[in-house]
């Protein structure tokens, strides 16, 4: 398990009242005030992460993505780069939902989740979507 640095511990902003739908969340993301860094809590694992905006190539636009965690289709402004340290100075990045509300998207509890179904014509059950999210989170964290 990655160690949470004292500096990060100090700036984390955890306000339980602001977190909706506790029972529908497979994981929890607790961030600093800006939302740019935080910790992801999944089962008994807590890892630090950096969340940064996606950057367009020169003259180009960034395009919509499919979230690496929940497979929800997200237009550019609703996506972000999620970076996890992997020991020493290495890190690994994923394209994800900027809100990190992936658990709610797979359960069809958000507009984004509903829109995604029609964008990518995905026809699997909510149970299977939740299962896939847990498989991906496990893969990302190990
Ligand atoms: Zn997502």
C-alpha cells in the first residue's frame, strides 16, 4: 500500500455530509480543496492520486473518452487524467471521469451514466457494469 505523505494528509478535505449515496459507492475519493489531488479508498486499500485536466495537442482539441474505471463515455470537459504513483519516481495515468463518481455512473444514477448508454450503445446489465468497475479498480490498484 502506498504511503500517504503528511503533506497530503493535511490538505485532504473530508466532509461526509457532502458525499451522497454512500451505499452505492464502490470506492471513495477524498481530495484537497482544489480537487487536484487526494486519496482513493477502495475496500482496505488507500492510495494517493493526482487529478489533472487533459491537455489538447497543439492546435487540436481533446476528444471524448471512455473512463478507464467505469467505461462511461465522457465529453472532454468531464474527463481528467488520474495519476497514481508506482514507487520511486514512476507513475501510471488513466483517463477517467473528472468527478470520480464512477460508482454512480455505472448504476445509471447520473445523467452522464444515462447519456453514455446511448452514446456507446452498451447493452449490459447494471450488475455486470458494477462488477466490471470493481475488476478495473482492482487492476488499477495492483
Ligand atoms: Zn468513470
